[in-house]
C-alpha cells in the first residue's frame, strides 16, 4: 500500500526556453551564477514539501554540466544543509555514483551526514551513465563489464566498513588496508571513523537492466530498488524480477516490496491542459536523455533528430502520448492520478514508496505548484 510520497530534483536550472523548437541541449551553456542558483531552488523545494508532508526529496549527483540540466555535484553536503532548514523531510542520495568515489571516502562522508542530520540522509548508490563524468574521474564507463565489477567491489567495501567494528579487504581493485607499517606495528585492519549510527544502513539503487546478476547483488546487500514508471506495465519487468531475486535468496516478498516506482507527472484541471503543459517538458527531457540511451524505443536516426531544432515527429521520434500509455509519464487531473495510483496499489500490494517527479527543465514555480496540488488533492486519498 502506498504510504510514502517522494520526488526527484536532479538540479536543473530554470531554462529560458523549453521543447523541441528551443535551444538544442549541446548548444546550452550558462554562467556560474545561473548554475549556482540551483541551491536556492533546492531550498525552496525542500522547505515546501517538508511543510506539506512529503517523505523524501531525492537529488542526483552529477558533474561538469554547464548545460544546466543536473548541477548538484555533492549530495551529502546539500543534505546536511537542508536538514537545518526542514523538520521531518528525508534527503535522498539518488544516487552517489560509486565509481567516482573512493569507497571509504563515500562511507565516511555518509556516516558524517547520517550523524549530523540525525538519520534523515538516505543512502543510495549507482554505477553512473555519463562518460564525461565517470571517465573524467578515472573510472571505466565505456567498458560496462569493468564498470560493474568496480562498482560491486566498492559497494562490498562500503558495507564492510558500515557493519564491522574493524575490517580488511583484498580484491581486484582494492587492498585495504595497504600492507604498511604504522606507529610500530604492521597494519592489518581498518575502522571507519565515524560509522553511521543508524544501522543497518538503508540503501537504494536504480533498477535499469534488471539483470539477474545486478538484482542478486542488491538483494544480498539488502539494497532497495528505484524503478522507472514504464516498468509498472511490464509484468515480467524489474518489479517481478526483483521479487524473484529475493526468492533466490530465501526471502518471500510481496510484489513491489522494497521498491520505489518513479513517474513523471503533471496535473491540471483537465487532461488536455496537463498534456499541453507537459509536452515541452517531455521534449526537454528527451533532449537530455535520448543520446544517453534513456528514451526507450528511439532509434539512432531519431536520437539524431532530437539533437536538432524541430521536425522531431516527422522523423518518427516517440511522442509524449507513447509514454503516457506505458505509465512512465502521467498527465491528467488529480482525481485521475489518484485512480492511477490506486490501480498500482492493487497491482503491487507490497509497494509503499511512490516517486512523483516533474520532468527535467520544469521551472521552479511550476514545480512548487505541482507539489502543492498533489499534497492537497492526491496524498489525502492514501493517508
């Protein structure tokens, strides 16, 4: 049963133009002042949804994005700041990209945030998908097998550090501690200082390919999964696959248990108004994510068309309506949204977390209005 409402703010500025006829993504470049403005925007979002009773504000770790789409490089620093401005809101790391960190540095920094926010920072890890980010920090991204192997070893180390008074590790990428003399003795073990005080540490990870290897790894570490909305319509998709992975580990989960479903949404007085408002935001989202492989169904020729001004649909680019049908995107009245979420409750009885997010490029004023509307006209139906 759905009991927790959250949203993702990936750190986009208020773009001056939006949609397929606006500036192509690769031609955008903004000043440092404009890019730094995302932190004021983050404060405004956090303080509003905290007051409205939302459960978690998720943010995304990204780097070097002068295009203005994802401009928050350090989630843990922001989480500590936001905890001073809010009362009950949790701040989610969606996600710390482990290959861009030393695993012990990430474990330490999370532990500090856990202590300073009194447990309101939610840990999350991911493998990354921007070559400009991951490869720049010296980790593999083009080589997916190497990326996964590095990520899995890093997460193993992080949980060793969280859960043990002292630990050691020897793997393909890390030997911890290094075998060196220290103050008159040979170093054999390490202790994370500090360790998180809220243990075991709840952790989330995006579910993308839903491979058996990836899901078995998540279940082994007790990692919960964040699933894109399109999977809600796929009975054999990630939601079912996660439960099957749990069963392989001897766990009997309800369908949807330990998972959070993400949906891009817009509500209005009528469905027609909602679609009209959502279309340019969908198109801006497509500009950002299609070249990265995150616009399902788009062919290489259509991705090339998305990189240009106009003419998208003549080139066969998938339309907003295509994704409304899959459930990945929603446009309608608040009553329509309640009905859709109730349908998801029936389909996935173990799911407690729903993530309702405004798309990439949504202006602050529209975001705040949408969150207000959901809190007043949608959330009461689930509480």
